[in-house]
């Protein structure tokens, strides 16, 4: 079988057993190609624009080790998400950045060890530590949790961290 695209707005598919080539021709208007190119370019532009404000997590064993040894980074502000008796994640934010949300609660330095001890993964989860990295590559904070699905968005000096609540079960 051979496939050839001619300049005459058609896609020709020839098979060896084809008695009449016209039965195997698929016509594809040239305008379809232009629309496909425009659609692809639009998706790329939108994707590039959306991804510009998102940071990432960069895993580091030293971050997890610091949390396990209850070491707080000097000047960082710490927050937890989830219930006070069973937090889901703990973050430490560099003072150069703003952070705050109704889903995150500040941790006082004298509560830090207690909150880290309460951070308990489900049976299959493992606690891991990571740096929070801005789109331009700066370290904005640290992350400690068993949750892997997280979004780190940066708007100027403000950091927004969101992730699905793992305690919510959806049945059906």
C-alpha cells in the first residue's frame, strides 16, 4: 500500500488489489490543513500562557530529613492543610513570598513537632519532602506530605498551593 498526498486537494490511498483507484481516494480540502495548523498554534499559545505562572516541586531527601528531625528553616513560616488532628501536608514558605488561604492554617513554632508527628500517610503512602520552585527557578519554600498531586501557582510574590482533598471519597 502506498499513500501519497498530491497538490490537488486529495489524499490517495492505493492498494495492490484495487481495481479502480477512484474507489480508494479520500478528498481532503486544503482549508482543513490551514484550520488544523491554526488550531495547533492556538493550543500551543494558550498552553504556554497558562504554564508561565506555575512552579513545581523538586524532591530532595534533605527536605524530608529536616522534617523528620523537626528542623525548621530559619525565617520560614509553616502551615498545614487538613484537620489539626490529622494534617495532609505541611509547607514552609520563604518570607520573601506571601502565602495564605482558608485551606491552610499557620503552625506556631512550639506546635511544629506535634504537627509533623500527626502527619500520617495511608497504608500505601510514603511521606516525602520537596522544595517549592518558582517558574524562574527560585526556592519559595518546602513541602512535606504523602500527597503527590499538587499545583504550585505563583502570582507576583504570592504563592498558591492547591491539591485535591484525599479525605473526600467519591463513590459511584
